[in-house]
C-alpha cells in the first residue's frame, strides 16, 4: 500500500513538471490625463458620468486589434486593468477633474444628485491595422442628458486616432492614451457649449 501511495505521489510530481510554465500577463491602464494648458473660470457644475454602453468584445478587458479582415484579435500577454467601459468612465472622470472647468463631478454608481448626465456608447477602443499602418482608435457616441426630465439635450460621435510607433502592447497603450487625451479635450469643449 505504501509503495502504491509513493508511486502515485511521484507520478503526481511528474505530471506537474510537464505542464508549460504560466505566461505572465501584463495589466495596463491608460496614462493619466494630460493637464489642460489654460484654466478657464468654472462653467459646469453637477455632471454625472454614466458607465458607457458597449457590446461584444468591447465589454471585456482584452487589448484588441482590428485586422484588415474586420475581425478582432487580442494581445495574448496584455490586459486592461478593468473592463473597457469602466476603464473609460474612470479615466474620463479624472480627465474632467484635471480640466478645472467642471465641478461636482460624480459617477452614476455614486447615486448623487446632478443636473446633467453624460452617457454614451463606446464603439471602438482598439488598435486598428485594417488600413495597413497601426493606429490607436477610440470612438465614443456621447449623449448629454438633463437629469430633471431625462431629456437628451445633445448627442455627438467623437473619434480620435493616433499613429503607433510599433505594434507591441506598450506602444498600443501609449497611442490609446494619446487618442484619449485628444478626445477628452474635444468632449470637454462640447459639454461646456451645450449647457447654459
């Protein structure tokens, strides 16, 4: 009996040793929002950010590549540190705080009162190689709602691209961070001119 137990133990150790070592996975986040060069007087107070809608592959945390065949691939050893809609919501909230022209910002999950709500759909958050050269691509369909009656005051599609220095994951994250900063600047200006 002891010999059988010893044999099973040795076989168990042998089986463990033939498994390939686990490949390390890097967790990424977008670079912090760039500070705004010019600080204007406070012009919008009480904005709540809803978590954006997303469908399919954009609901996960994989770092995506859109190929020339319009199919998605993912970096095998890289992940975002949160699902893309949450990553975008949190990053955008920080970008608006950095802007300095917004006050009393909150997230939908905080259940705080606000006069306005920014909702929308994250349509693209990926590296696009469909045109040959790799580009970071973010596409966000924004909707500004008045919370008192849930009326959509304005809506607009925002899209920004940034050329990548290479196709590796670090370059992809740097490019998406650059595109995010451009989009946030455009979105901030749009929000300010839509509200009285």
